[in-house]
């Protein structure tokens, strides 16, 4: 954008990551800087049928991650969206420190899931091939039915300062992303669960979760100098642009 004429409402040129097509006539709601986004295919979700004029194709559900900066926002944030226009879709914003915190939690959960150690002194139920992994907090018994045989970890969460607060039972609290791992009795590996406090969320394989965490760290820029990193972030541009982010730009 620096090589082009700035719109009359901009105070300074766009950062190098911005792919928005700004114009003088943009309304305030359409003046965000939006970056190219990373798209992670979700193999644990139902496939989506995309119907065209003459044919239709099936595609993986996606987790979309990118940078965004509002018109008068000093520092950009990370925007995450998933699903299409259905009840399971969702979107949330992460301040850079929140993105780093969530990435750290995910990486820790992945490390736990890949450990092979068993619970201390744990005894396997009759339906288990081995005792639970050390991260499992489930109270299993021999009488558990097939639907109650999952190993579930303790849950961790990150409060989202850029989202609206929630209200329930005469109390206000922050919207948050809740993260945990789960493995059914006969699954080959654990899954990473990431859910908002309002209920919507995604399940990712360990590999998909690792890509997501790495992407969050790369976009947030780690703990390096804030101002320098945000003006010209060192990001390898992915090929796709998130339609959900670009909107009318």
C-alpha cells in the first residue's frame, strides 16, 4: 500500500501485511487492514458441500487465522474463524499476548498427548487395553459404557479481552477459549478441543493443532519488540485470502 495513494481517511500507510483494497469512499466499518490468512483443514469435522452453478464439490471444514487491524487501532490483532453460515460456525479475536498464551497452552497439551506414561498407580478398567495416560482426569470404572470411555484432560482457558463480556446468573465474566485434549477408548491418538465459553468450537488432530499454534506464534511475533514487529511483521504470505475477513473490501 505504501506505493499507492492513501485514501483520504488514512493517517499513515498500511503495513506490509495488509491486502485490503481501500478507497476514499470506504465507510468506517469497512476501513480495517486485513492480512492474508492461514487456512487449516479440519479432518475431524464433517465435509462441506460447496454447490456451484453447474456442479458441486466437497471440501474440508476450515480453521482460518489472520491479522486484522481496525481503522484506529494502534496494534493489530489475530482473528480466528471456523465453519460457514451454520450453528457450528464461530469467530473470535486474540490480542497478541492472548495468541501467544493460547499457542503455549496448545503446545503443552500436544506434548502431554504424545507422552506414553501411565497414571501413577493407575489400574486399567476391564475394557481398557492399558491404564490411562498421565494427563487423564476421568474417573473410569469397569462398568463404563462405550460412550463414557474417553480420557479427558484438565481444561485450560484464555480470556479474550477483545470480545464482549458474557452475562449469566447476575454475573459478568469474560468470553474465553477453553482448551483440552480427549481420546476415545479406541482412538489412535488424542484430539485437541478448543471451545468458546458460548459453546461453539473446533476439534483438531495433534498435527492440525500444532500448525495452529505455530501460526499464532508467527502472527503474534513472539516476544520481540512490539512497535517494530507490528509495523513490518516478518510473515511468509500464504496463498489464500480469507473471504470471511475481506468482506466488502
